[in-house]
C-alpha cells in the first residue's frame, strides 16, 4: 500500500486541530500554507486590471500636474494654470 496515501488523512486531521495542539512540523506547515494563500490573494489583487489602470492614471495625472506647465504648443502653454491642469487630470481619471 502507498505510505503517502496513508499519511494524508493523518495530516488533514492534524491540520484541522487548534494550533497549540499541533506538532512542531505540522504547525510550521499550517503556517506556510496560510502564508501562501495570503500571498496568492495579495498577488491577485496587485495584478488585477482595475488596480493597474488606476496606478497608470495616477502616474499620468501626476506627470500632467507637475510637468504640464513646461509643455508648449506653438508658443502657447495650454497647461500653465491650475484650471487647465485640473481639467486634464479629471479627463484622465474619467477616461
């Protein structure tokens, strides 16, 4: 008979026990499995499309706000004042 197949119910029973009743190695295994699930959830949120597009919009808005007055178009400075820059930032956020 397969020895690892015999150990699976024992490990499951031990992992269902309260942490203070676990042997040292199984306590470590339970901790690592919990950390892995938490890291997977964090990575899933960080790589989600809405968060990436939000970060890109914020970066573009910051570039427009701080570098907008340096932008010239035919001798005119369209983002020289705060009003046009605010309009541009709102346009980026809406789009």
